[in-house]
């Protein structure tokens, strides 16, 4: 019998033991192939090839997915190889050299890889149409997804997984060569030392995490706040350092501290099977802490990414409105093109026109005893508008909350989305170079802009506006439509009749571009995020199964001293619950604080998106929890029909 025949026989007769690793390979291949086939789908390609940003997003996401899949398969392979150490030891006793054992494991890996590739690509092909349909829906594209089998995606997937299979085989080979025969037989009997209890580090962990939360929830970008002192980049680095360090210390020190306190409370410790659950957790707390702290931090980051992407997608309409206060806006270069554009708007039946306004903007130079706010001044001076024209434009655009009641001749309001230097500009006085050399003081700052083509605007009283020079004036046409999202075809028609220097801006085109971009981000974020969250659950699952195989002898003793299946299952359920509950609670807590802070910064409501992503993650962990408890129980005490 050749080594290849032995490998086939091992897989055939012990498939139940190979199933976990085999299933993880199929899952990884299916996910990767599905994603790659999406990027090759003609319907998707037609939309993203014209947008370099979307193409870059897909390419970067493919690399991230490759890294994730490689790590997940390597972890699964590591679990699978550790589980078979005793079997490998028996092969050594029977006379097989380590080189031959390595070849046999390579053959097993190769055979499972080939079968997993066929099944994974088959399942991915079936799922790809579903995911293409979802992607088209979230991008709001008017297209129909067809069933497409991509040879390029197959080749890409096969090459990637051949490389990963070679790496996993080399990893297994190294484990065989580095492990002695004695270690192979006694690897399952190794036990960890219970970590020493350190109350100081336990309390420090809580202080660090709460300190990070406190900074994150402070008012953003104001002079007197912590954020104002640290600035955004440094503030984020400080928060992440505090929270990550606190999480690691929490699980390495606070958890042992808490278990030790429970152990000293006789009423709790000796209640039912708590003594067994507590002892089992304390026994392996060091390795669990490292894994769980990593999963908790990465879970929090993933939930933040998913919540933010989903929140941005849900606020696409709001973002488009902020970018384009009017449905259409352009500078009037000549009357002929202006009349042609207005005629198209008035004749449009799909989305009727609700109004339009021509607004004159004057560019005025100014002087001041103090340093002028040059960030708000163009080469021609400050863009200035009269109070009545400004309020009339806001009424057209339905921005009534930004209206100004009145302005004295010596007062002015600054309209700018950049409020970073608000305290420096507010109450600053300067002299306009108009016919009266009017002195004005900025008494109010408003961040909602009425134009898309002018980023900083000064509003003065009507009397002052009448004295402004007309040398550098421009006239802007603002048009409002009843259903702006349905005016994309009209937008393309208007862009053809307007000259290039008209600076034409279109809400429907901006909304369409944002929806496509945000739709791709949402799909990729949800796709990779949910896959990642599923993988974290699998990692905990594999780790618990490793412990289950090591605990068979322990639970045999518990059976002999009289514990029935129900009591043993209860013990396992408590032990596994802590393992799943810790990263779940910490991940949700970290992500919730981060999302609240980012929602304030971006001024958008992401509560619904955060609830959906967090709820989905929680349901996935609950499912993994019950699967793990059931499998753990079957490993340590056998199937129900064989027990007793």
C-alpha cells in the first residue's frame, strides 16, 4: 500500500474526524470564489470599470479576503494537526519516517483540497447570482443579473488555494519535525498553569477602558474638549491604545481576579456544578484570554466598520442634499444656454420643476487691523450676498432653519462648512472695499451652504449689498425639481446644452454616484464583515473542541462519581457561555462607544444600522454557542443513545 493509498483510506474511514477541517476549507473557498466571481460579473464590471475608486475598493477587498481566508485555513489546519498528534505518534512507532508521514499528510491535504475546491466553487457559483442581485439592489442599478460562470474566477481561486494548501502542508511538516515522539503521545495531557491573581492590573484594566470611553464621548473638535487638545488623529490613537491595552489586561487579570472572588464565595462556588465550571475556566484562562482579547478587539473594529458603512449608505440621500442644496446649479455664462437648460427643466414630465432662482454674488476685497481669515477669501475677494437674496434662496431650497432674521449694516454672517476656526473668525471685524468702505463684524456662523460651487459666503444687509461693486459679479442659477432622484436623464440633457465653464452641478448625478459607491462599500463591508464574524465564532468553536478532546478523561471521572448527562451538559454550558459571552459583550461595548462618537463627528444617524449589525452578530454567536455546547457534550460523554 502506497502513502497515497493510505491517505485515501484515512480520509474514507475517518471522515467524521476530518469533517471540521474539510468544512472550513469548503466555506473559505466558497466565500472567496463568490467574491471574485462578483468582480468578474459583466453587470458589475460595466458599472465599476468606469469608476477607478470602485475598482480599487474591489481589488483591496480581494486582498483582505485572501488574508482572512489564509489565516482561517491555517488556524483550522493547526487545530486539525494538533488533534491528530497521537495518530502521528502511532505511525512513527509503526516505522514510518517523519518524511513519509509528512508526504502522507500532504496527500490528505491535497485530496481534501481538490474535493473542497470542486464543492466550494459549485456552491459559490450557485450563490454568486444571489449576491450579484443583492449588489445590484444596494447600488440601485436598473439592471438584471444573469447566471454567469467565470473561468477567470475559477482559475484565480484554484491558484490561491493551491498556494494556501502548500503553506498548510509545510506548516504541518514543520510540526512533525519539531515534535518529539513523547510530545506526540502526551500533547493532550498538557495543562496550563492558573495565572497569578493581580488585583492592581485588574483595576487598571477597567480604568484604561473607561478612560478610552470617556475621551471618545467628549464633544468633538471644540477648543475646550479633550478632542480639541489632542486633534482627531492623535485622539483616535490614544483611545485605541487605552481600549486595546485595557481589554488585554482585563481578560488576563480581571477574569482570573473575578474567578478567584467566586471561588472564595462558598455559597456560589459550591452551588451545583459551579465548582467544576469555575475550575475548568481557571485551568485554561491564559490561552483563552489571549484568544478572546484578540477576538473582542477585532469584533469591535468589525462592528464599527459595518455600522459606519451601513450608516453612510442609509444617509446617502442626506449626503447628496448637503452636497447639492439645489437639484441643479450652474453659473450663467450666456443667456442662450441658460434658457435652453430652463426649457428642458420646465418641459420635463417625469419630475416637474418646482421653482428656480438667479442669485447674484459679488466678490469684494476687504482689509482688517487683525489677520484676515484668508481661508474664506478667493483671489477675487470674499463672496458676498444680500440678506433678502440669501433668505429667498433658502426658501426655494427648503432650508428654513438656516434663515437669518435681520442684519444691521455693521453686521455680517459667515456661511461655511468649515467651522474649525470658528472662534478665530467669530466677532472679527473688517472693512469692505465697497463704495462706502463699510465696516462689518461677523456675528454669526452657519455651516449649511446654499450653493455647491461656492464654499464660503458672507451675508450682509440689503443696504450694504446695494453698495457692492459689480466688477467681479457672477450669477448662479438654482433649479428645484419635485422628484430630484428621478431627474438623472434630465441632468444628462442639461449638461449637454451648458458650456463647460458653467460649473454645472447635479443632485441626481451626485446621488447616483454616491449610491453606487456607498452600495459597493455596504456590500463589501457586510460581506467581509459577516464572514469575519462567522470566522471568529469558528475559531472559538475549534478552540473549545480542542479542550473537549483534552477533557474526555476528566469527564469520564465525573461520570463515574455519579454526574448524569444533564448535569455534565449544564457544566459545559456554563463554561462555554463565559467563553462566548466575553468577546460578545466587549465587542459590542467597544463598537457602541466608537459608533456614538463617529455618529456625532459625521452628524448622521447610524443607530438603525448599528442595531442590525450588532443583532446579526449576536444571533450568529448564539447559534455557535449552542452548536459548541452540543458538540462538546457529545465529545466528552458520547451521543445520548450511548450514554449510561
